């Protein structure tokens, strides 16, 4: 709507009509009302009449609950490992979660056999590939360092200080999960480390998020910030 005067005039009229009729009005934006540009003050004022809230992507537990409910609705049988895998790798929105289930439903509808873990991984990979194109290792590194308050230069050097090493491993893990980069490319980005170091980092972080709820929430939150930045 920004800068479209005639459209904004019509919107102003519609807003007033609905408000005077006591109707509920829900608006979404990528920023709060006072940061909007190209919008008249009279509209900004009206936007501020209501409740403004920051809506974040669903957390892991919410994604899992949605998957369970949708799977029951579509009569799709998925075990706990499959559900955890989908909820871990599809994090940005509910439509993508539902997209995975619909793809799985289509596969078993037109082909023999039940859903297996390899099928789930393949479908998740298909859904995730389009997003990976927009996400680079530089962005991941920047978000991880900002979140953990680590200097970006230190994450690439040879130090083994615990908090820096952990930040480096998280960035390597997310680079492997969220980009199409090879292990060699990821290692080169983090101070010229070899592919075995990247594999070790991925394994360490996988173990950490599988055994520590708080660590899992932290990694999920970082992943969500990256996806929001690149969406």
C-alpha cells in the first residue's frame, strides 16, 4: 500500500466503515505502525488504536502439535521419529508443514507401500530446497554471532574457547541444514577447516539438540531469525 494514494484513500474509507460498524479488523505488516513509510498520518493513527503484537514462527512444540493434528485429519500414520524430523527441519510456517503431509499423502495414494523415514526425508528436502537458494553461509554466520554475541572474526580463527567453538559448530550445523553448500565449502568459510571438522560439528549439535531442550530452543530460534531475514 505504501505510496499508493488512491488505494490508501479507499482503504481509509473501508477502515472507517468497518470500525464504525463495530467489526474486528486484523492487519499484518513486516514492521510496527510507527515505522511504516508512505502511509498517511491519519492511517498510522488508526493502526495504533488497536493491539500491536509481534508474531513469531511456531516453536518446535507447536509445530509438532500441528503435525499431529493434521496427520490425524488426513489419516496419515507417522511415527514419533518422522514427526520430530519434519518439525525440526520445517520451521518457518504452517503451510509448509501441511505441504509435507500433502506430498506424503499423494505418494502413498499413487504408489504402493506405507510411508517410511526415507520418504519423509526426501519430501522434506524437496520442500526445503527452494528456501536454501536464498540463504548463504555469510547470513547464517552473522545471525549466529549476533545472537550469541560473538565477534565474527573470532568464529573463523583457530581458537578453541568454549563459547566460540560452540558458536562455530552451530553455524556449521545450520549451514549444512539450511544451504546447498558442500562440507568443503562450509569448512573453507570457517577458517579453512576440513570436511571432517564440519561433520563433527554437525554431529555435536545434533546430539546437543536431541538431549537438551534449552539448546534445541536456542538453535530453533536462531534458525527462525535466519529464515525471517531471508524470506
